[in-house]
C-alpha cells in the first residue's frame, strides 16, 4: 500500500457530502391538520391488523424515505398511498422537529393541511390502514398526556475484550433515556413516536 499524503486526503474529501456514520434508516410522516365546521383536528391512522410491524397501533401517515426522495417528498408520497388521495390534496405548512432514536433511525415530520371534503370522501388503503379518526386540537391542548420515562441500557456481551482497552473491571457504558407520552382519546391510545410528535407540536403551538 502506498504512503498516504495530504493530497490524498484533500482529493477524497473534495466535494464529499457528510453522511450518517453506521447503519441508519430514515423515516418521514405527515401530521395532517383538518378543519371541520370551523374547528381544527389532527388526523390519525390505525394500522391494519394484517401488518407485521405494529398492527392496530395509532400512527400518522408515513414511512421509509427512499434513496431518490427527500423526507418531505416521502411524507407526501406515503400519505397519498395510505389515504388514497392525490399528492396535490396535501398542503405542507412547515417541517416539524425531527428525532434521532436509540434504535438507529431518524424520524422526520411535516405539518400539513388536508381539506375535510377530501377526508370525508376518501377510501383508505386497507392493506395498510384499518381506519382513520380525527382528534380535536382543543382536546390535545387542554389534556396533558401521561408521561413515562425509561432508561435505555447497553446490553454488552460477556465476550467484550475489556483487557484490550485497559478496563479489566468493566466499563461505565453510557445510558440513554426515552420519554413516552400517552394520550387517551375515546378508547384509543396515541403514544410512542406518534405521541412524542403530537406532544411536541402542542407544546410549540401553545407556548406563550
């Protein structure tokens, strides 16, 4: 192998776009606002019972970001596919805060608007969506969710070579924390990442 020079480093990094280190995935969702009879609602989906992952759970429309699209394009495409509506029926208002999770993926979210007449007449994709329901924004603003916190603890195998890092008695691995808000609305639980996105949105819009 040839001796590396400063020029080698400069050439390799010239115009290079930084990317996430390690194995990482990216997802994006739409947080749909719907105005009905002068009142604002958030639209939620109930995932199909036939899905392998998280069947029957409440979520926002969305999915995995494809290599050739932006997170915003993903949110629009997935919403269009799941709700069986035209992308032109989705009006993006703003990008919301994004989350880096302990399970190696980033979740983007976008606040959007869908006309109630479209929602009233749409037939959702039953392969992915069991049903949709609307929650008044006023309910979410007036009712704080229950908040649960738990530690994310590294599970390091006994075969880790502590002797090679001069730490024969073990190592104080960094721990993480996760916050789980849970809203209850008419027998449905809005929780997990969907709950976190909802909670963050309501904190932003009600902040004085």
